[in-house]
C-alpha cells in the first residue's frame, strides 16, 4: 500500500497550513453555531406556530438538512468557478439571507417562512461544507486527516454547546410559565398576543446573526487563506485511480456516502431529538431545552480523544469501529432504561458519534484523485440523513404515527444505522481499492 502525499502549497508550507487550519476552524465554529440551533428551534417553533405533532416539528431538521442534498453537486460546480475562498464567502452571504427570512417569518408566525429561512441557511452551509471538508482533508497526510477534522470538530462542538443554551435563554426564557399562560388564555385575542410576543423574540438575534455572517464573508475574502492546487493536481494517494472515468467507479465512496447519511441521521437524533424524547417521557420544557448541549459536550470529549489518539495510537478505521460499537451499546442502553438514565445514554451517543465524521470522510475520499471535489459533494449530499432519520422516528412514535412506544421507535431508527457504520469500518471502506 502506498503512502499518502501531503498537499504542497506555495509559501512556507507549515505556516500556510497553520493559517488555513485556523481560518477553516473558525468556519467550523460558524457551522456548529448555526446547525445546533435547530434543537432549540424545534421546541420554540412547536410553541410559537402551535404545531400539532412531532412530525411537523421535525420538518425543522428536514428543511435544513435537505438543502445539502439539493445543493451539494451545484456547490461543487460553483467552487470550480469561484475557487475555495470566494465560494466560502458566498456561502456565508447565503446563510445571512436565510437568517433575514426569520424577520418576516416571526412577524407572520409563518412556519412555512421559517422553514424557507432554514433551507436557505442550509444552502449556504452546503457550499461551505463542500469546500471546507475536502480542504482540511488534503491540507496534510491522509492518514492524519481524522486528527485535523477532529480539531475542526472541537471548534464545531464548542459552538454547538453554546448555541442552544444562548438561543433557548433568549427565546425560551421562563418556558414552562409561557407555555402555561398560552394554554390558559381565555380568548383567541389573548392567545394571539402572547404568541406574537414570543415570536418577536427571534427577530433581534437573527438580525445580529445576519450582520455577523455578512461581515465574516467580507473578512474571509480579505484573508490569506491559500487556494489548494488545481483539481487535477490533488491526489490523496500515489496509487489514485487515474484510469477511472466516473465517481460511480469508486465503491468505497458510494458506501461512504451511505455511511455519512446514516451517521448524520443518528447524530441529529442524539442532538436534536433528545428534547423530543424527554418531552415524550413527561419532562418539562425548561429542562428539555438544554438537552442538546449535553450531547454536544459528550461529542467534544470524543473529539479531544481523537486528537490525541489518531493516528498515533489508533487508526481511522479502528476509531470508526470502536465508535460504532459504542453507538450500538448506548442505543441498547437507551432502550432498556427510562427517565434521566435514558437521557444520559442518549447524550453519551454524542461520545460515540464524535469520531465518525472525522473517520468516514477521509476513508471515503481516499484515492479519488481528480474526483476529490465531486466525491466530496456526493458525501455532503449524505448529510440529508439528518432530514430523513428524525422524520422516520417521529412517524413511528405512538402519539404521531404508527402507535409505537417511544423507546422502540428510537431503537429501531438507531441500531441499524450503527450496524451499517460498523460494517463500513470493518469492510466497506476497502471496497474496490487495491490494497
């Protein structure tokens, strides 16, 4: 098996790579901050828009993550025209536009407009993710790509821990009392007044968010972020398949895209659905609004472990294998327990999930050669798993769909995903490769 090449960038390579890692790390912070607002938004919009079921509530994640599916391939085309830096700046501007959509959505209390804003935010993130993930993978040896992505993950999850706490403090302050007052309103006019006042809370935070994103887009354009070599120069291995004519000729990539799909599905379940799970067990909104941060704190611990262990102590494949096994164990534990013990095990799924993205991504794009960008776009499409898996869970639940107990619905969604991820870690990532 051949060794991996390091991306050679003009100027002093070490200094340039450090600058690039710092800038991309800050972008990953932005990804995390916006992505993990969804857990709080689900509970906020359920109340503000008076949603009737969890199926409706999970259209928050559906609208957000389906943007990746539709925009990943176009994002690859855009990046070929604009380059990485301009493409990332464009992504930030698109996200700013999506944030501004929240203003009329809040004034009208329109669930459809809120979903439109989330979809547009997802469009911008799709462009950013399509650029940043392959960039951080090829900025150094492919064997240590998981370590670099783990550093990005720390940036992402620090933001993810703080964002739901900040948003819930702004939008869902005194949530139990608010919910009680709305439910006790004696007239439609009184109820509408309370709901309109609650909805207006979202306007100022999203105006600030839009301004910050626009300023960051400008600063990114002025930053010293280097462009990587032209696509035909980028290879992740000296044994890259130069005779391949299509990304469909790389089985390990296609299996990896499905692995990303299932991984993001279980990640969103552990992060965004944990509040819904607690609610189904009768826990109050003042408590469930904080649960997402517990999952992300567990993920942060996992990323720190990844930095110190990959590849010095364990390989990317081993990390993925151990993570999948942990996911299986914790899923079974959630199924067998209840109350705060079950919530604890759902949060611990964050630890199991932490090293999956850093491990799956480099394994899937290894040896793609000139197809790296297009292959990366295909993997980004797999993020749509965050749209589909939670909807399946909500559709199975007793009060929303097929009359299945909450713990059964959760278990049926999670266990098959982790079993497939384990398969990819053991065998799937080798498919079609000449080892």
